[in-house]
C-alpha cells in the first residue's frame, strides 16, 4: 500500500472514531463508505498487478506501454468501481 492511501485511511479513521459532535452522521457515513472503497481497491489482485506493471513501465520509460496500462486501469476502475 502506498503512503498516500495509508494517510487517507488514518485520516478517515479519525473521522469515523471521533466521539465529539465535530462531524455529522453523514460525514461519518461518507468516511466509512470511502474507507471501504479504498480497502477494496487495495486488496484487488488484478488492480495490484496492473499497477505494478505501470510502475515497471514507468521505470523503463516505455511511453506506449504506460499509456496502454493507464487506459486499462481507467477502464477497469470505471467498470468495477463505477468511477
């Protein structure tokens, strides 16, 4: 898991577990829903493998492959997660 996702999850858990009236019910509900979506993406094996391919293509500086993988990722996330 990358550090940005970890930071997002920590921040969302702070909102969810806050016992004061600082956050409304709907904000906490949205935080729970977002946490669930992030965790689903983190544990998706196809998404993990595709991201690793993208990292390798970026390190190899293969522009055509980067564009191909990026398009594949966008299409997969749109179909699977409705983004």
